C-alpha cells in the first residue's frame, strides 16, 4: 500500500518516512523501537561496531539512520571539509541514483558545521526543509536522496 505525501500527493513506497519527490515528512511513518548503532570501516573494508559512549567523545559525526541497508554507519567529521555524494571517492559515499555525484559538502566554520548543497538536482534537506546552506545543530535530521542521517555534534 502506497503512502501519499501530504504536500505534493506523490505515492511513496510503504514505510517511507519522507516523500521521494519533494522530501516532505510523511505523517504517521515514525518507526517505533528502532535503535541505531555506530560502525567504523577498517582498512580491509570490514565493519566494526563502535561503542556510542566512546565515539561521542571524539567529536561530531553523521550517522545513517535509514537507506541503502547501511543504518548505523557513522562518518566522523574530523576534517574541515567533507564531500557528500554518489562519487565513489566522496568522503560520505551515498550510492543512490537520486544523489548527485557532487551532492553536498560539510564545512567547519569556526566551531560550527555547515551543510551546503552543491546545486544537486533533488535537493538537500535538514529537518524536512530544503536548504542551500544550513548550520547543523546536534540532533538535526538530514535527508540526501533515500538516505536519512543524523548529525551528532557532541
């Protein structure tokens, strides 16, 4: 059964949290009992689960909440600039046709992190609002293509 978007009326796949066409939040789709784990990728390409307490001390990060079967994968924001896109050499590689090759960039300005859209076709969303540039706050919810990510600024 399709879920219709309250904003544009698009028929989305069952279980979708955001509209595939306009990115609007689809009411009543909040998952219950879902937890997120954090992982890091080793040099050999294996996933190793990270303790949340230990990883939170190391700084800001993005955690994939849903999309592409990668829920729980984390990206430490340990450089002043990280690229986000479908290009395999992106710092945050999101393999989805609705993600542009050079979709967005995360830039550290002073002590804050900003998410800047790079002119992507399908847009970049923070807390269900399409953005061009947005200062990120702890707990912000990002959507890039089918991927939903959480910004943890601790």
